[in-house]
């Protein structure tokens, strides 16, 4: 049994607790939250110990994995301290996205994990769905040929106005990760942003992308779309074929260039995802399986290094907006450090 603790048990932390408790290979040993009543609620539900201080918890409990679902500014402002505490203690860590809203702290977290030789991953759950697996399989088989372009759209309604860059840093770790999952590193970005009526933050963005492979792409993102809209669309095209994924996991269609026969998958015949929240289950279960299988820290999927690479793209997009749409080189992540 893998002994897990969840730190931060607000809305997302409750989802972590639920799916860890359902995993037959996990013992949910402890929950930790600054609000004791909130932690007690989860502890009562799952039979775990209660803590309000992560250092005390790590000193008292036999824990192998710490799952961090704290929030803070731009949904990532409170991740740093608990992540560092857990990494310093030699624990494997899963941190919610964004890995941090502060790029320097994100870099420090990833370097610390490499130094301690422990696993650090992020909850980039949009890639852990059958539709994405199928797209990746077709790319690796060569069925798309050489990748030419990718189009991504991720839109939800979020009225919060916490910072000028809240939309970019809080939402688009997902969209950038999916793009990188299919096409590899992004080396240059150019962004243009606007504010919906009544908005103070940059709530809608249009971002041009250049990949290290030579492929090009585009990301449209918005915090201004009502919940009745599909949230995510992804199109990946090569010189031999093209696929489209609708609404994260619901529909997948592959269009080969040399055939009229399409590959069409719908969620009703897929396994593993019946609702969006179950993408969390897929991701958390995959993390635990990789630990049990002894996967090395540098080979973990949706790793801290992947999360950092995505944040570097977002920071470059922010700089592009600040510099009137200038194309900005993305700071590369030295992945060799983490292998």
C-alpha cells in the first residue's frame, strides 16, 4: 500500500481524497489544511489523521506521497511551501496546476526534486484520457506523418479578478501541456489579449506558437464562456493525417489523407472517463501505478519538469502581451538535470 497524505482539502483537495480512497493500492493516511474543521470533515469521511501543519504531519506520520491541492494567488500561490517541505523530507509529490504562479519558485521546486532524487509531478489531468492516448499512439506510429500545425481552445467561465494574469497562469497549464504532449517543446510565442466588458483582467487570449520541431500552432483561451459551451477543442495535423478531440474526452476523429475511412471514438465506448472529474481519477491512479512500478523520477509522466516547461510558455506569452505582441523566446527547461 502506498501511504498518501493530501494537503489542502478545499474543492480540489476533496476530489484528491475521494479518488485516493478508492484506489486499492493507496492508504490515505492523513489530511492537512490550515482550516482544521475542513480537514476534520475529510478525516471523518475517510478515516485519516488530521493536521494543520505539514511539518508536524511529516514528522509524525509514515507517509510516502504528498498530494498538494492548496490554492493561493492565481491558484498556485500556496503550493511552494508545502511542496518544499515534502521534497526536503524525501517524499514523492503531486502538486496541483499551476506548479506555481511564480516562475522562480517553480524552477526551485523542480531543481529541488532533482537534487533529492524524488518524484515530482503535476495534476495535468487533461492528457490522461483515452482520446489523448489514441492521438499520441497515432503520432508515435507515424500515421500523421510530420506534424505541421496544432490548434487548441480552452474556455470556461470564471468571474474572479484576482490578478491581471489569473486567466493565463491558472487555466492554461492544461492547454499548453496537451499541446506539448502531442508536439513537444514550444520555443517561441506571440500573444494578444483582450478584456471582456466589465473585466479588469486579461480574460481572453490569442497565442501563436512555434514548436521546436518546426510545427506551428495556436491557442485560444477565455474565462468568459458560459458553462453550456464545450470547454476544450484540440486539432493536430500532419502531412499524412489529422485528428480532432472534442471537449477533452468526448469525441475523437482521425482523418487520414489517403483514405475515406475515419477512426471515430466516442466516450460511450471508451473506458475510464464518465465525467470530467474522473480525469482526476485517471491521473492520480496513473501516478500511483508509476510509483508502484518503480518509474524513475525523470521518467514520470506529466512531471514537474513538464509543468515547469508549460509555465515557461505562459510567462513568455505574458511578456509578449507586455511588449505589444512581440514574439518571445521560451526559456528552455534543461531536462537532463532531472534524468
